[in-house]
C-alpha cells in the first residue's frame, strides 16, 4: 500500500533525525503545525473516548478519500495525532482499515513515546476514524 505524500515526508524527516532528542523536538513541531479546530468542532460528539488527554476528531469524505482534522489539549498527543493524520489523510475506507498503528510509529522511530496509555489513546483515535468511515 502506498503512503500518502505527507506520510512519506514524515518518514523521511523522522528517519533522518540523528537522535532521540531530535525526534522528540520534531514531534512537538508536527503538533504545532496542526490547524486549530474551531470551537464548533470541539464538542463532546467529536471527542474521542479512550484517551487520557482530550482529543477531538472530525472527518469528511472527498471523492472517496477521507480527510480528518483533530486537536488535543496535550502537546505530545497533538504531535502523535498529527503524525497519525499524515498517515491516514487521503485514504479510502478500505485502506484506513489496513493501517497498522504500531508499525507506523515503529517506522518513525517513536515506539518509545508510545506508553500503553498513549498507545491505547491513539488506537481509540484510529478506531474512531474507522467508525466515521464505515
């Protein structure tokens, strides 16, 4: 399965980071690049349950391809969610079902950042994307 352009950029960026500290800084930068969600979108109906931090997610279907927007109140989670969005935006519902979250963060060299609770939270975000796409 080919990666969306944004995901290729993310992979190249993170794989070229020389150290763990550089990857951690990049993670924060990716989070800062996330467009802010409007107050209209930050409602309970869009909140992802299963995350310790607050995460809101909205999705829309454009020509058979999903585009998601998300935000979080936690900086680190914003970065992880931004990288998840890079991986999934532009996919069809069928492709979305095939995304392997642990493998994606492993390729980025960020597995260490995924504590069990963060991993569960990101899985909840991906699960919510799949529900929206179903």
